[in-house]
C-alpha cells in the first residue's frame, strides 16, 4: 500500500521505562535512548491511500490521522509500537484493524494549514473506546535538516517497521519504506492533549518537536514475528 503523509508533527516526550514497559508484548523489547523511553504524538494529514501502482481507494484517499506511539525492537530490528491510531475515515479504520491488527479508532478531526500554520483538532468518537482529544497549532521554524545517525532525532524518526498484535496475542511486523525524513524544527501550541490518558501516562514538560511537510510511504503486508 502507498500513502502520502502531509504536514506532520512529531511531539516527542521522554518517559520512565517502567511506566510503559508492562504495555509492551513480551516478544518485543522496549527501546530506550540513553536510558529513557519515549512516547510520541504524531498528527498529520493522510492523502493518496492506494494499493501500489493503482489509483487512490475511493473514500479513503484524504483524511486526518493521529498516532500515539513508542519505540521497540524485535529480533534486532527497531520499530514502532502504537498505543492508538485515530483517523477521520471509518472505512480506513475498519480496514487497518483487520489487515494490520492495529488499534485504530474513529474520530472527529479537522486539519488545515493556513499561512504556514497547521490547525489540528481531534476528538475520538469510536463506540466503547477510551476518550482522547488533541488540539494543537504548529509550524516549522527551520530549513530541512535530515537527522544524523547516532542522534536522538535519528533514533526517533528513522524506523522502518511497525509491530502489532492480534486478539490472540500473536505479534506481527509490517515493513515501512520511505526516504529519510525531511525534518524541520517546529513550534507548537498544544491547547489540549489527553491522548495518553487511556494508558494511564501523564506527559509532562515541553516536548521535542519536529515537522515534516511531506513523506511518501510504502507499507507492506504484515508477517508473524518469531515467538
């Protein structure tokens, strides 16, 4: 599957490992950078969702998405573990839950960019799901500067697979292909953020912020991780 991610904000928060390690499947290892684990809130606009080399899938080609994620490894391969993924498209939520075993939720969302500032709002509406909201305005403050290997920014951004778990506890990996992130420094006015309430984690302090104007992505079918 191919997708385009536009006007994406990374809001990275350091957290103590013990606050989230119990939320990670035993087949995975919580990844840390210099002893700290991280949770990232990533709002963006998704466009051009399609099967590779085919036109966009009708009804799913342009909507807002919002992820809450942390960082893990399995079999020596660093990747991403999602605590939640909210999307403003019911069909995309239905398909991702079934095809990728990811914790997607329907939400009422708006995301628009005016005069270089992205205005983003999300409120979860999925039936029988934990409430979660985000309201934030953000914009880049620097030129593009790709992260150097060995830095925290590189460790956070340059991960090329996701991990998920089905309802029976089986863990899967999905490969994600894209060019290195075109990161920019960013500023954000986070007016409301309850996205980690569902995992009982209170984020504190100012996050590390990065912005990416566009990223074209290929996502491959998931396959089981050795257990």
